[in-house]
C-alpha cells in the first residue's frame, strides 16, 4: 500500500515549496493585481456572451413555391389630395389589382401636415337628391334608384349610383372621363368642387398589400387606371390639371413581418419634386429571410436593397405617368438567422482558458522582471567591487 501511495506521490505535477523559501516582490504584487483585474474583466465578458444568445447566419437556395408577399407601407404625399390618389399593383404573372381599396387607409392633411380627416379609401357616400334614373327620368318616391353608366354598362341591368361607380365602369371599359360635370352623379356629388376644395392638401396613405411572391410593381398615382391598347394608363383628364407634384416621404416600407435586427433602407426617406411633373422610381431587390429565435419561434420575412431614379416628363416620346413607382424583384437566395445559446461546457472551457492563460502570461512576465532585476543588481555589485 505504501508503494502505491509513493508512486502516486511521484506523479504530482504541482510540487509544493516550503513558505520559508518564497520571495515576495513589489513587481510580483503589481502583476498579481493587474492580472486579477484582467481575469475578472474577461470572465464577465464571457459570462455576458453565455447569458445572451448569439445569432448565426447562413445562405441557402430559396425553394419555396406558391407563397404570397405582404407589403406594409406608410407614405405621405404633401401635395397630392386623397381624392385623386390611387394605388395599383401588378406582377409578371399577369395578375393586377387596380385602384386597390381594401386594407388601405387615407388621412387628409393640411399644408402644415396636420390631419383633417381619416377614412378607409373611397371618395365618400353620394348625396341622393332627385338623381337621374337610367331610363332618363328623375327618381320618384316609390322607385328604386338605378343610375345610368352612360354607355359603360357591362350588362343592361347594371346601375351606377355614384360618381365613383361611373368612374369604375369607365375604367373597366378603358375609357377616360373627360368632363365629370357632364355626369349626373358626379355633378350632384360635387366631384370637381371637392377636388378644388382639397387643392393644396396632402395625403397620408398606409396599409398593406398581399401579392404573389413573384417580381412586380405597385405604384401611387393620380387618377383611375385602365388598359388601353395593352398599355397601363391613368385617367387624368377628369382632374383638369396640367401637372402633379409627387413629392413624398416614405414613413415605412417593409416586405413581411418585423424581426430583430432588420433594417428597412427606405424608412424615413423623403424626396421633393422640383420639375412640374415626372415619375419617381424605386428598384428593389427583395431577399427572403427566415429568423428563428432562441425559443424556436420562426418568422418568415424579407430584407431588401434599393436604387432610385427620377424620370422627367419630357424624357422620351411617350408621356411619362406622374407617380411614385416601386419595382421589386426577388432574390433566389434565402438568408436564415438562428439564435443560439453557447453551451455550458463551451463557457467552462473558455473560463478555464482565460484563467490559465492570464496566470501563465503573468507568471512569465513576473519571472522576466524578477530575474532581470537580479541580473542588474549583480552587475551593479560587481561594478562597486571593481
């Protein structure tokens, strides 16, 4: 038994020295104090990393199919009234959403930017005061109102009971509404009068669009939109104006849900128009993104980059449509972010490395200073005796 104990004693890698042989120095005390502070700082830094999740990112090919893309927006037009502003969306698959009204809200703004009125998109309720019937006579008490669409009816039984419905019927036919005062519904509702009253006002438009996950565009422009000879056009004749100021401020534009760390480069961007009319274009590259937090909750969203271009009205042969256009395309590469906690064993290993590394380096430094001081003292003593 004594032999085994003796052999174990010989394996001791930490031989003990009698305290009588210790030599304590001032430099050793300073190094010990500094190394202790360094150890504590490094330990708390490692502890902070252990307690907080780290985010790992990687790139993969986007293989998703048949999904939709949600576009959240909040845009302010300080010089375009709400009654003339419309929103259209279309994509390369051929799907179109013209004069979108669902999930879209508008705030009328005065020239100081104060809110006058907030409403869901639409021009408002018509005033029915002896309106003109489709058959040509005036509405009587015992009749059901059915207004004329002025030749734009899709079927004989169709009715247009408001100026908005007449404009919509004209839009579907691809016709321009040149003089609203010739339309009974528009005259009764004071369509042109309302536009004149809102002259000098601005509009804040906010809401969201749900579109196919393919390349496309959405745009804010004055007037009803329709297709004429395969070309997307807007009916601007009804407003009897020569120019439109499309100065704007993008309060928010996001493709998908918010997730930690996302940066939307167009948030807070504003642009002031200096020419009479023109088209402002944003070309956006959308990057699909998946964010998974430390609890396993996954957020399907997107990031994007953007470039800008202003197209003046006098550039090219075709007349430029005034408005703000957002052209977006999707990247085939998906970015995935995953939150993860550092394992306890990894934390323990790093703490041991910190303690051992600082202890070793401080020991080497202390030894270098101690032996250097002794060598200098010896040389000084030899110099005295000689």
